[in-house]
C-alpha cells in the first residue's frame, strides 16, 4: 500500500474539513453520521480549526487518523475518542472503564476494498491501546450492512447495547466492541 497512515496536525484543518464534507455527501451518510452536509458546511473555519487541533498528533483525548495518498489527497479517515471510566457518553450511557470510541469512519469510494479501512482501524486501535484503553467500541446504524460486515471482519462483536436514535424507537444503532487481549 502506498498510502501513509498518520495522525492529523492542527494545520491540516482545511483538508479535514474537505474530507468531512465529502463523507457527508456519501449515499449512506444518513446512516453513518449524526450530522448533515448543510450543517457542517455552515460551520465557521474556527470550528474546523478547533476540531483538528483537538484530535491532532500528540493529543491525548482524541486522535484523527488519515490515509494520505501519494499525491497528498486524503483517501480516508477515522477518529478515536478516549472515554474515561465514571463519565457519561454522548448518548447518556455510563462509561464503566477506559475505552476508545471510534467515530467518523470514511473512505472515499474509489479507495474502498484496498485495505485502507483495515490500516486506519489498525492505527486507531494501536493509539487506543497505547493510552490504556481496555476495549474499543463503535456505534453503527442497524441498517448499515456494509459497515457492520467490515467491523465484524475487523474483530468487533455486538455488545448487546442498542442506542435509539429517535423517540419512537424505530431507528437505532448497535454498539460493537473489541476487547484488548
């Protein structure tokens, strides 16, 4: 593979913004992301600068990892958030141990099936394990079959936790986890 897998740097914010906007235009974005293209596009540059700085190389609470093609374009990304025991996560669930939480997974369509997603996940897991995470989790929409299949192949298994996305309970996401061995 000729791509470089690396953490972003604060000054990479324009490329991070560009890739996020591309992700939000993907046909399954409504299943994969809790944000719309229009909402993201409306955010000021200061938002993107702060977001990149908070997940850049050397940060301890989050890390955005990218796959950079030989021509400098970003082919894919994922972010790992570190969640501490005794806190509450974004969905209101108690966090019972130090864990990584993978979010914002995206690989451009023309780079899918090339091993980049696995390389991104390997780097994300390595980062989380290196910060003392006991497990890594992710939340995936129940209808996102392609993503769920990849996550299983990468070693993630359903935890049994379901996160409702709406008050009527018709739309939900599933937690999948991988334990540190």
